[in-house]
C-alpha cells in the first residue's frame, strides 16, 4: 500500500497527491507534510545540505515505519518520498502523504510518519555554511521527544 | 559449429540457473548498483563501475541484458583461454555448468563474477603474444568493480610478473586505480581509492575483539564517538554495520562521518596489536577458504523495498512482475541449489588435487602458470574478503570454481592460451 521512494530528483506534491487519490472514492481525508531546506542552522546561514543514505536499508526502515502507521490507523494509502544528494535552501527534502476515510487518522498518521522518519530512518545530513565549513547534523533532542510521544 | 556459436551456446549453458529461476538472480546490493547509474550518484561503499555496466546493458528494458552480457563474457574468456575447438569449448562450459557454482555466480547481478574474470584476464594479458586492448579494458574494469579485487589483482600480478616478466600486467591495475581515484574525486572531491572503506575494517576488527583494547587506552581523551560504545560494542560485524541502533547508523554522519575515526582506530589496532591482528586475519582467511556453499544469495531477503523499488523506478511496468514471478522471490530457488553443494564440494577437492598436480608437472608451461595463479588467487581472494571484511559464502564461491579449470582443460585436450608454449623461466 505504501509508496516509498528515495531519490535525488525533486517531487511534485500535486502529482503525488493525484497518484495516491487516483480512482479512489473511499478517501475522506488526505493529509500532507513537506519538509524543505532551511537557510540557517540555529541562526548560522547555510548554503547547502547534503543527504546520504544506504540504499536498501533505508527503504526497509521507511517501510517498517509505514507498516507501523498502517497498524495504528486505518489508512487507505501512504506516500513517503525522501530526497538525497546536495540540496539548496528552499529545496524540497521530504514528502509525507497519508490518506484515510477520516481526517483525524490522516492528520495523526502524517504527524507520526514524519516524526519517526526524522529519528528512525537512516539519513545522514551534512550542512555547508556560508564560510565554507561543513558539519554533520547531530540528532536533536526535540526530534527524539517528538518521536517518543508516539511510543 | 562456428566459434561464435560455441561461445553463445556456452553462455546459454551458464545462464541455466537464471532460466530455472525465471529471472536473473539479485542481491539487495543490486539495488545500490542500479541507483548508481540510474541517478548517476555515488554510493559510499561501492566503486562507481558496476552500476554503469548494468545501465549500459539493461537500457531500462530488462535485467536479462546484463545477465546475457556476463554469461557471454565468461564464455568468451574461457574460449580465449583454452583456444579449444568449438565443440570442446561447449563441453567445457557444460562441465562447469554442472559441476561448479560458476553459472550461479555468473547469473547473480553483482560484481562477484568479475573476481574470476580478473584472474583469467590478467593471465591472458601475461601470456598472449600481443597486448589486447579489449583484455586490458576488461581486466581494468573487473579490478575496479569491487574493492576486494584490488588485493586479488595485486597478488595475481605479483606472481605473473615473477613468472612471465610481462610488465603490461600492471596496466589494468593502474587503470582501475585511476578510475577509482577519479570517480571519488569527481563525486566526493577526495583523491582516494576507498575514502570510507575503513568502516568495514573497523566493523570486522571489532567483531574479532581487536578494537576494545584500543578504546580502553584512547578513551575518553580521543573524543571518538565509539568511546560511548566502549561497554556495549557489537560482537558481530554485520550488527555493527547494519543495526539501526548500532554505532554506524547512529553516528551523525553515518559511515561517511565515522570513516576518519575508523581509520584512526584501525591504524592504532594494527600498530599496537600486530600479532593479534595477523592471527585474526589468518583465521578469517582460512575460514573464508572453506565457505563455498550455494545459498546465501538465493533467497528474497531484503529484496522487497530495495530492488523492487529500482525495478519500478528504472524499468517498464513488466519488469517487477517478472521478478515477482521468479523462484527467488518465491523463496524456492535455494531448495533447487542446495542439493548441488555436495557435488560441487567434491569437485572442488578433485579440482584442487588436479591443479596441484598440474602446477608441479607442467610448471614450465602456460598450464603450470595458470594452475599456480589459481592456487594463489583462491587464498588471495579469501584474504581480501574474509580477513578485510568478514567471511561469507558468497565471497569465496565466486572464485573457487576456477580450481576446476586446469583439470578440465587438460581433460578436454585444450591448451591454455591460443599459443600455448613453454614458458621462459625467470632467471
């Protein structure tokens, strides 16, 4: 049921929405989340973000997260798309779509999916700063807390 | 029968496991290679070589293309090696198809088949009268296709230089090194052969208990992230590398971020515990030498969500259903292969005895050179994989079948090399 992709190319939320809803009349609510590259990290300007992953393992982790969402809510469709490679401020990073018969399930599932994607799917992010230096993005406590609220 | 027809027939014989399966045999890493050239991007632990090879031959149409390419390459190389008459070539291919794992390795869409191709192509480069550009490119590509092939090639080249004094055998290794350094420079802006390979060495050395003493001495003043794992280091290298809660995945930079630290720890372990490192390497090499069973790449493990995504993304709508209809996807392929293991093991023992005999009795001829080369290539491959990464059946099965070649060539009355001649012994 879940459409899971890791790709370098950008995605179109409209096209993905249309693909998920195509031919379906049982969907009552379709919620979405799009993550984009911020132009600063704690106020420090960044010029680019590079995302790395491990093919196969990462998709498997995403599939487990989608399966967990499907176990918790009655969903009619899930789309998870995560981009990798070098992205610029303003670029799309991640798309989460969750479809359900009722809005609350779709909204909650979308929130759950992005919280767990942030903490349980192996993506490694390196930020490049305006001064030419770069550093790996450490796990953030607030991301962990957001994920923990679904435990 | 025409020679081209014999090569084609030989290739079909090598394709029998895929035909039985209903699809080429895949491994979860096949997905990474498909991405490599599908998206034109680097995967941190894989040389940028085999992915473009797959892309060149599948063209977004079908993975049967790369399979056909690999089968024809192996058949062509064997024909060139033996110079046998067409019918004898077909007989030799049939024997290998039945009595060895060669067709199973050929039909796996991974760089594994390029390990034996490295050995055979280097042998031909050293023994043929003229330098063949095709062989040079093939050998260079084969070496570049997997990092373990660098060690294998270095060992083979050293022996061939000693025996034949043909310096041109160095050229493919130079070509491979230039390819690896060039692609790492282009993608990662790092002039390195394997920028992040130390992570694998760290994983297996940790599994062997070799890094704990280093951490005990260096932590916490070193500031290494692994210090936090000092009391709970995974004892299995695969868990170290691939567990979602393990030291690699939880590092902010994953394997890439951990690599500098891994390099420092590995270097320190080798420097302070050379005897223990050597003993572990020897033990793993010997263990790897005996791991030659079919099976560990024949199931559907990890294929769903990995290669199934690639088949959807890079191919037409018919490709994924073709894979899903295969015995591998259905988890029944291994049951067809496992009865062959006792037969293959027996043949490997007999082949080793024949190769040892030929290495001694034909030591002044090309046949003796080939036998010696294969006898060296097997432990070299076991060291490059078992000692540097960790023993797995897949690593040794890819090359062990070469030990059948000298005896089969002798049985088929074929030479080894189109101009089989007494070898000029090195002075």
